[in-house]
């Protein structure tokens, strides 16, 4: 049952210099449905794929507003993610109380990193089983910040986390040069095309399972959901899907998939 | 037995104080004038003391009121500057004004106010790069945490004596005022405080924050004024 004798506690090193509990938490993140974040010079976009537990269930919300200039999308244990989203909201509002200004994204990333790291070092705690993409706009411009349970917090041009996210990253790598000068509408289409690549062939993006968050210059953070997504999906539909392309996610075992086992297998019901 | 409470000790009076601060916006920046004396009651106890503190290239904080509290505030501001440096930013005038507002308000809520009137002057970094829209910033905070932004101001006794005079001059030219014109208005205003405020001094300095030059601390200057009227008015023997 046990992977080895060094994996039952976050604070115990394996002889290979690894923290297995932390790595398991990263696996939990990889089983959540995918989310993609990209930015241009002036805007940042996050898109996410929502899951429903069953036919009678509504889709779980994946994108949260943090402040007027920032929002977050979640992959992994959604209950952990909501705790972190609430934490970020509190950080933003207390900064506003102190300075009467929105919080700089770098400060937000630093606060996030400190909170995540503490859970990888103290006995009796567990890391958050969730990864976040934080989109924000401040005086330094647009930002996409990626976090994971190992407390690695990085600023990205474009990125994706969650199940089959390698397919989305493959799309992003091919088109990264186009992002900088893109309009907000073009950014959304790029993000949705990347997100579509994480889906198996028989599934597609729909107004029910897709949500979009956008923020930028003179544009407060806005969540686009349900019927409002449709116009963007219509744009995406004009780009035919190349199912046979490598990494397009036609089969779970496709070559470009994430090397981790969590990237391929059937999703656990707990992860969103 | 009933619990014993020690008396709370609070500052009920400021000890060593600075007098008026006068500040004014001009086309590309802000000029701020303070005299260079710290009084102990009515006595001019310390001469040649600057009441202006350069925070960084964009922000200048000037105070009236208790000098010890301001020295403590300088330390607080210094730590804020380092906090902002930690994420590669220089604190701007708006952010510092907001922070000091929160600080002074929190202290007055503890019934232990900081005994200062602060004038935060500066230019936002991004405004600096945009010469067309560069709008200078002047923010005031009273010791009770009451805060507002203005285009020109006089604090301390100057608030009673000078605001009208400064405003009249400002309105003649409005936002088109040059630095020389603004400084001339400030010097005239200082002359008026000198006549009416017994703790004002004739040694002064004019600091400025300019969109092109950044913060420039002023040189020590002196004004004599016209005291001929004293011969006829003051019932001297």
C-alpha cells in the first residue's frame, strides 16, 4: 500500500531528498480539471473547465474574483482552493484598508507563497491539494501567477494546470509569440483553444462547462459564464479541431501527456 | 478583590513642535515650504532643523506638530520603503498618504494620537513618464486621521491665516503656475505667518517634487520682511 516508508509525513525527507507527501499533493492538483491562463501586454485571461458530479448536479464554480484587479482559477481539491481564494480576498481587502489602493500582484504572490510553504514544513499539517492561476493587472502590467502545493509560485506568460494540461501547454508553446500583441478577444480565443486541447475527442467545450475570467487596463476583473460564453465558443468553433495531432488529447495515453500517472487516469470525483 | 488597573499614560500635549507647512502645486510638480525652527512651548528651542523628509525620488513628507512623533514616523516610513522594495517598487505618494492616514486614524482610535499634521507631496512614477497628464499630488493628514487631497494648502496657524491668500494667488493662474510663481506665493505667505504667528521663524526652506527632477530638498533661506509698521502699532515704550 505504501509507496515507501518515508511518505507518511510532510516533514520527513526521503533518502533521495524528496518530500513524498508534497509530491502526492501535486498529484491531487493534476487530477483537477484543466485551467489555462495567458496574458498580453495589457490583459490577463484565465479559462477553466468545470465538472459536474453527475447529471443532476450543477457545474462547480472554478473562477473566483479576488479584487477588482485580480481573479483566480483553481485546479485540484476545490474545497482547499476556496480557502486559498478567501485568503487572497482577505489579503487584498486588508491592503486596501491600509493603503487605499489595490494590492501589487508581487505582494499577493509573496503572501501566497509564504502560506503554501508553511504547510510543507510544519509537523501535523498537510499541503493544499490545489494549484491556482492568479490573473491580475497592476502598475507593472498584466500578470499570470501559477502556484502549486509545493509552494512553487511563478509568474508566467501563459500556462496551464490540471488534468491533461500538457496538451494545453503544447498549444501555448506554439502560439506564445502571438500573445503579447493580442486583443482581449483574441486572448480569450487562444485560451479556449488551449483548453479545448485538454478534452478527449468525444467531448467539447460548452456554455455549461466553460468559464472565463478577464482583467486588464481599464477593465476590472470580470467572470464570463453560462450563455455569455457562447459568443466566444462560436469564435473557437471556427477553428476546426485536429484530433489526430499529437498532444491533442485524443487518447489518455497520448505521447505528450503529463508524465505523472494522475495526468492520464480517470479523474477522482473529489477533484474539480 | 477588585482588579487593580494602572492608569493609562497618554501624551496630552506636544512638547517640541514645528509650526505651519505651506504647499502648492505648479505645472509639473509641488513646492513645499517649512521654517527651520522647533519650538519648546513658545521658545525657539532648536534652530536649523529641517521639517522635510525625503522618502524617495518621488515623495516628500513634511510635518507640523510634535517633533518626536515625526522622528518616530520617519522610522516607520523608512520601514515601509523597505517593504515596498521587497517587491521591486518605490512607494508612491498616494500609497504613503493612504498608509499614514490608516496609521494616524488607528492611533486616534486607541485614544493615543500621533501629534502631527502631515503633508505628503509627490508625483506618481507612472505619471512622471506621461508628461501630458502629469498631475502632482498633495495629501494632508491631521492628527485625528482626517485626510484629503488638495492643490494647495497651509497647515497649523497658517490654516487660519493663509489658505484664502494662497487660494487667491493659485486661482489667478491655476494649473499653469510656474515653479518661480509658486515659490513667490509661498514666500509671501511665509512673510504673513512671520507677522502673525509668534512661533514662526524667518529661516525657512522650500523643497520640491518635480516630474522631471524628482525630489529636490531646498536650501536654507532667510526673509526679513517689512517691520516699519511695528513702530506705530505695538504700543512699545
